[in-house]
C-alpha cells in the first residue's frame, strides 16, 4: 500500500495520538529542523504534513507551508488539503519555496524518484531539502515491519532509505551535503503511556497497549529520563541536500 491508501485508512488514529501527546516526538522534529536551519522570512514546505505538526518546531518568522493529501487527518491551522487528490504533483509553483522538509513519510512511497523530482521543482536554486526517515535494516525498520505490520489494520512493509537513496536524489537534481543516522528518544511519562501512544499512532488491533509497550521495550528499549519519565530509543537517517 502507498502513502495515500495507508493514511486515508488510519490517519485519524495517527492524528489522535499526536494531538494527545504533542511533544512525545519533539526530538524527532527538532533534529531535522536544526539541520535544515530555516531562517526568518523563509518559506518551508512540509510534505507529507499529516496534521501540520512541524509548525510548532519552526523558528519565529519562518512561513510554514504544509501539504497533506489525506483528509483523514484533522485540519489544524493552514494545512493545505488535497481533498482526495494524489500526493503528486505538489501544490506549489516552480522555484517558489526556500526549503522543503519531509519527515517519516517517504518509507510509504515505493517509487521515490518522482517525489524527489517534484521537491526539486518547487525549491529555488539556492534552497535546500531536509529528508529524514527510517534507515533500511535498522532496528526501527525491523520493529515496524515485523511487529507493527503484524498487528495493524494496513500492514507495514516500509520502503526505507537505503543505498539507492542518494543516487536517486542526485538523479533528481540534488547534491547531498550531509547524511547521518540520528539517534534520539520518543519521550513519555511511563512505559504504558508509550504503549498507548504507539497503539493509536500505528492503528493497532488485536494487541493491547500494554503488550505493545512490552514489544517496544524488547525490540527498541527504554531509557530512564532525568524527570522520571522514559525515553523510547528511536533513530532516523537524516539527509540534507541542495539543488545542483
């Protein structure tokens, strides 16, 4: 299944989780924004944007231009709606944005080449791209495909960032300036809260939040945090690129 199909089916549950605990994944958003470094007065395109969550992590004065094709997400703020149209083509004019960010969505796109080309079309010649998603073969990838995929309503067979990603970006007109695995935590008050969050986020059925929390602990691991909460270990591959 592709992005549009998956999140028309379970976008509302995903959005419910993000609204219930809006800061659980704060470090995930911040690690991308800090590397992309949008500046006051710049326009940042965010795609696919879900419910527009990235807006809360942008510096003051940065114009957030989100696009989300799936109407299953709650329309908060100025998130542009596709109204049932496909993810591509993107809604922005050629050379119209300063930067584009894509966080944790492209592993649901099988053929990424047209998407990378569309990103290049909308970013002007001095702009940049921030792409952050699950790395192929990582613990997160195995957790998503093996456990989440066995217990949610849509399955999970991710097409993760791998050895073909950089060549595909180059073919689309991007030059990669940094490429790293970034480790961080999803933050919760307790392990059971983590299980409840993940249960909604991934649209799980046939498994309890408590059992899902146990799977998180066994497959990824929790670390105690100074405030008494717990941090679920997570990691993404984050790529910054500029137009050729």
